[in-house]
């Protein structure tokens, strides 16, 4: 899913972002924005689910939990 966000303002290490479709406002760490990003810039962002990494993490956590259960 590709979406557009507007940098409303920058407050210390945070960018206050606006999602124009719904007017939702939220904070994002400024360090995640492209170099040179400034107030008023429109950021194109693509969001996706990494199924492979999600599955690997679930497996890793499951193994950790199994190991914890054996300790009891």
C-alpha cells in the first residue's frame, strides 16, 4: 500500500505527520524520514507486510516459549 503523508511540523526528534485522506495526525521519529525532509514536504511511503520475516519471528518466539516452559 503506497500512501502520501505531509510533514506538518518538526518538534525536536519527532516529525508531526498528517495523513491527508482522514486528517489523522501522528508522530514519527524524524530519523525515519529521508535526508533533507522539512516541514510542508509530502512524503511517499509504502507499507507492506513481510510474511517471511513475520513467520521467522513467530517461530523464534515459539522456540523461546518452549524453552521457558521446559524450565518450569
